[in-house]
C-alpha cells in the first residue's frame, strides 16, 4: 500500500503598518498520528484500531475466533507460559499500528486498503493460534510468535539446523535473520560465535526460550540497530 504524502502547510504573511495581511491558503491537511514521534499518540492509534475491529463485522468475527482460541489455549500452559502468550498477544496488537496510516481526529480506519490489510493480519494471527501446540513433543519443528519464527531441524547426532528471524514489532527499527548449526548439550541448543556472542535455546513449559548474548565488542552481524533474537516462541503444529 502506498501511503499518501502530506506536505506541511505553507503561509506567507505581509506586514503593512498598521494592518496585518495574510495571503489565503488551503486548509492544512489532517496530521497523521505517530506513536514513534509522540508517545501520547500510541494509545490513540490502538484505540482507533480496536474501534475499527469492533465496528466492522468481518474484523469482529475474526477477532472473536482468535479470542476463543486464545481462551482455550491459556489453561493448557503453566503460569509462565500463560504470561508469555498474553504478552505475545499484546505485542501482536501493538504491531498493527505500525502498518496503518491513521489521521488525528479519526474514529476508525475507513480506507479499503487498510481494512483489507487488517483483515489479513487478524486472520494470520487467528490461524497461528489455531496451530499453537501447547504440549510439543520435541524441539524439532516451527516455533513462532508475534515478533518472529524459529525453525529447528535435527541434522545428525547432537547437531541441529536452526533458522531464526525476528523484528522490532513496534517500529521495525531492526530486523534479525540467522541460520546456523546448533549443538544440543543436555536440554540446551547452543551456538557460540565470535567475541563472546552466543545463542542458547531451551524448552520450558511448552514454550521455546531464546537467549541471545551480544558480542563483547561491536554489534552482532545478523541484527540491525542492536536488535536481538532473544524472546519466547510457541510451537506450531503442521498445517492441515
């Protein structure tokens, strides 16, 4: 979706004593809300998105299905897993504002392109929750969260191939993309890199925990702007 470009309003003022004359100009375009630029806009953006979902029958139906699935999943996790899943849902909902162009004073999102994108985003989240497996049998498989994915495949003996990606869900300030061979030592999958950098993966209470220790000097080579692969991921059952 191509976002409209709004130019700052211009005005020229002529002074002629003792009267002030202003050249008439077109009215200023409505200002875009920007959580990144103004903290007070963050809550406004989320409120408008949630109002849009509540008042659009198609969006409301998808959200209701996702909420029902979330409610069914939560009791199947331990306390830490439930907290992680709730936090992931909040992270997903915050991420919606990043892709939408919302004007100050709006009551809801109205343009067709934005509504279509919002339907697709909510449907992907619902479908991901439907595939969530709270009792994974092994490390192998695809693990996902609102911020990224981890794909683990057993190679041989204690070696596993791991592909990982993660993004800053709030502002897309950084992205990470990494693939390497990890070694299983007890319950921990680990990759040791240069300059003290390490990635450790463990499974606890049905969720995958990733701890990313940055290098002692400089920044990691596979994440921009000091990003990190660290976080919590949930296993997805195969589709179908």
